[in-house]
C-alpha cells in the first residue's frame, strides 16, 4: 500500500512539473523552468502573473486610472449578478412549467387510463431529454456534465478549451431545462455554477466576436488575471442563484473552486451574490401573482423547516452520528461507482460517436420514467392521517396536483401513495415532502428503502451522460431518504413526540453531500440558508465532520475524482508527501532550457515556435565581460503578436533603448491578451516574406523582466506552495547567488501614501 502511494505521488509530481526538452542551441546552463503545462493532456496553463513589461507600465496612468479600473470591476460584478439571476429565473420558470404541464396532463389522462398516462409521461420526458442531449452533442459538447470540475481547473490555472464560450452558455441553459424537466436523476445547481462563470467571462471580454455579439465598451478585462476574478464572481453567483444562499455562494467559491483569494475579491464576490439574491427575490414576488404559469413560491429551492423540531436531546446524538457514518460510506461508494461508470463510458461507449450518446440518454430517460411511474403502482395506498385544521397540508391532493399526499392508483378517496409522493414528483417537491415537519408516519420504511435503492442506482448511471447534470439535488434526495429512515427508527425507539423525521432527513442530506463532495463550511451554510433553521447548525456541523472524515478514508471528493478522469491536472491545496524529499533541481533534472537571445532573428523565432509547443522562453543577454545574464521571460503568445504585427522588426542586430522615443508604446497591453476561446494566434496563421525573416526583434520591451526565481536546492514542497498560491505558470530555477544586494523586511514594505516617491528610500539592509 505504501509503495503504491509513493509511486502515485511520484507520477503526480512528474505530471504537474513538466520540463522543457533538450535543445541544441540557445542553451542556458544552470537555469531550469517549472511549468504546469502537461504534454500528456495537451492542456495549457493560464498566465495569472502580471507581465510587467513596458507596455504594461505605459498603461499605469496613476491613481485616476486605478480608480476607474476598480470602479469598472464593481460595475462588472453588478452585471454578473443581474445576468446570473435572470438566467436562474429563466431556467427555474422553464423547468417548473414543463414539469407542471407534464404532471397535470398525466394526472388528467390516468383518470381514464393508467397505461395511456404512462405512455404520455414517458414520451414527454423522452422529448425533453432528447432535446437536451441533442443540443449538447451537436452544438455545445463542453456544456455536458456539471461543469464544476472544469471551472475548478480554470481557476486553478488550467486553460480548458471551450468551457466559457457563448455556445457553451446557451447549451448549458437549454440543456439543463431539458434534462431536469425530463425527470432524470440530476439537478440544475451544478450547471448554474458553470452558467454564472460563462456569463462572467463573456462580460469580461465584451461578448462573443464569433457570433458578432460584442461591445467594445465592455472589453476592459481581457487578461487571464482579471478574467479569473470575474469567473470567481460568476461561480458564487451561480450557487447563490441555485440555492438562494448568497453567503453560501461566497463560501463555496472560497472553499471549493478557487485556488487564490484576496480580500478585495471577497467584497466583489459578496456584492455579486447579494445582487443575485435581490434579482431572484424580485422575480419570485412577481411570479406569486400568477404571471409565471406553474411556477410559484416553491419554484426556487428553499425548504423551510423552521416549524419543525425545536430541540434535541443528548440521546439523539448517537443516531445522528450514525447518519454521518452512513453518509460518508454511501458518498464514497457513489464516487467510486461513478468513476467506474465514467471510465467504462469513455473507453467503450462514447468512442462510438454522438449517436450512441443520444441513444444512451434516451434509454436512461425511458428507464427512469418507467421506474418512477411503475414502482408506485406496486405499492398499496395508505389512509390519510387525521387532518389538523390549522395545517395547510391537504390529504390527498386534488387530482392533477402534485406535492404531499399524492393520490396515485388508490381505490378510495381518503388514501395516498407514499411512494408516488416522492417518486412521481419533481425533485424539489419530493425533497420538500421528505423535509416536511408534522408528517410523522407519512412514509413507510419499505417505500423509503425502495426509493433509496432505485434512485441511488439511477443517479449513478445518469451521472456522466451527455447532458448538463448537477449532483446537489440528487445528493440531497438520497441523503434525505436514508436520514428519514433513521428518523423513523429513532421515533420508534425513543417513543418521543418531539422528534421530527424531517430533521433527520435534513441531516441525512447534509451527510451525503459531505461524504461525496467533501465540502464543510460552505455546505453547512447552504443547508442552513435553504432550510431557514439556524437551530440545527450544530447538528449539521456534526454530521458533516463525520461524513467527510469517513469519506476521506476511501477516496477523494467527487469533483477531484472527476477532474482526474477528465485529465485536468489540478494542483491540490497540499503537496504530496514525497515532495518534501525532492528539490527544485531534481524536478527539472537532466534538462536543458530552450532560451532566446535579447535580439533575435525573425527566422530563428519562427523556427523555434514551429519546432516545439513551449509557452515560455528565458531571454538571455551578455554583460561586457561576456557573462550570461538572464533578463526575463518571453511568452509564446507575445512572440506571436510581435510576428503578426511586424511593426517591431528592425534591420540592426543591436539592442535598442525601449525608453527612448516611441519604441515602448507601439502596443497596448490588451493586445497581448489571449482570447477566451483558448485558440489565439497560431504560428501557421502568420505569413512572413523572405525579407521579414531576415530582420530582427529586440525582446527587451516585451518580456517579463521580473519572473519568480527559486534557488536550485529549495524543497519542492516550498516551490509547490509558491507556485499554487501565486497562480504562476513558470518559475526559474537558478544556482545559488554569489552575492546579494540587500534584505527587505516588513518595515520596508510599510510605505506611507503621503511620502514623496521621488525622495523615498527603502530602509533595507545593504550588504
């Protein structure tokens, strides 16, 4: 076991720390380059580091420009909140109306014939699912799945093509409507996170140039660093819109998807989530008057159990701890089964083309519809409990209505089908029924167990199909089912009247999500916000801690496992243990770095770019004594911009002074930004004449003069932490310095604003 873990750790280290191959010319002895780019997966990294070249310095126009930049970021945060809120409202209204029409029509038909009602129910679900899978396979393949592993990889520094395009956004919205409205065992919450990220990215780049939907006025944040902040706001907005949990959205972005955080970003993310909450609240108020069809106050996820169990005794902690253990076990098992199913799909099924993906989704839709309609037919109906005049619960529901106490295939009027109440229903209403208070003995243990087994199986086989799919709501469904089961046994054992089965259902939902997704703080706050019951906070914390600890003993979280299956080389929060015994030099040993001289011939640049796919090249110069000097790092994308523009070509092989004349301001800093489509400029798209190839380029004005540098004997653990926390793409590995200029301490960085910068001197210790 230990040897296998060591081998896996070494393979992970080699995957993360890719090296530049040996080169015949331009060798730079003693300097190595670490990068997150993995040649095995052909995935590029993002340039989150600020390239402080002369074009960047020209755009730093003082405090007025900085103030304008900050104001525009807040304005974009406002737009992201409004856009994500409207997208969530549109998705929820569409899903609720499709579900309402489907169930209303089905209930009307089954009054005459259950067989005809079953066929209509299957056909409606099949049509919705077919529309979803067709959109994904033919129009937006990147919109399949939840999108959270891809967004997590993007914010981790991995550039995944196609995940933030306009077509992906459209496919995510309409695909989610079809898949969720079609009754599949999945949710719309994960896709809403991806939707918010797409909206943020598109706003940051001013729209989509491919579809001629763009505005030059909005094209203010094109760099990877600025786009990362906007996408973070979009992720938080997606969670806030999905669960009506603005604080939970902020914590979700902080805990689950981002690898880099700062206080200024926290304020903007919180502001975005607050805007989403306002938009959703206003939409719900407008829909309560009947303007949204079947969509009403219950359309958005919020399961109010504030009228449930008020207190709990010490004796109940044991069954609650058992719920945490069950959640950890079932969550870990769910992750492992989805890994097996996803790997089988990738290796055998999805290789056969898009037609097979459509067949698979349609087959799962038919199976799900048959089970959800057929299983309640096998269940005997139960008599309605004595109704409380003060209660709003009606038993049974009127024909054509779905909710609590559904009358399905019952011979008497005052009877209901408990299995149909959770199976033949929308997932939101089914969860609301499982969480409901004052409904003791509404569900039998046999019905809950049958539903748990069947829905768990459906959730496993549905996850990974070519449709937008979230796992929040299915996880809540599974967890609330076995939580209610434990609640039934607890009520029967302790014989206490104040124990509510709905409370245990809530704890079960939290435990399964904690055991599967391994979230703690954000999930705890989300569960409190969607249930509107702060008194249960200690119990939710207890089951989350237990379920996460149990799940971590078997495998990693759901999103981490899915990211690994998709070939996304995430840098996790903690480095591997084996890295403690490795140094930076060992990570790039036996490597010769491909470098460029300061003044390079255009033909040599073209040859280097055509012969390899490296994204960063150290630039060297020579002192008067002939010593080699590393003067900075030149990115491949910047070289392509220079080759395409041709305005910086010169006849002389001698370096120029970038600070003299207009040499340093021929390019705007935004010209070097790579488009979100991840394609950018290719060397094959650039056409140069023979005269152009004989000219030279001075790289000094365009390179990054201050890349991050580590000594060769620094531990790989320390390098890993620097690399991940700063969001870097390259780090130079250099020999030990022979001399030093000074030492900067804390007091040297505490610069007063009123101090004149022309007369200020750093109080550093000179050597």
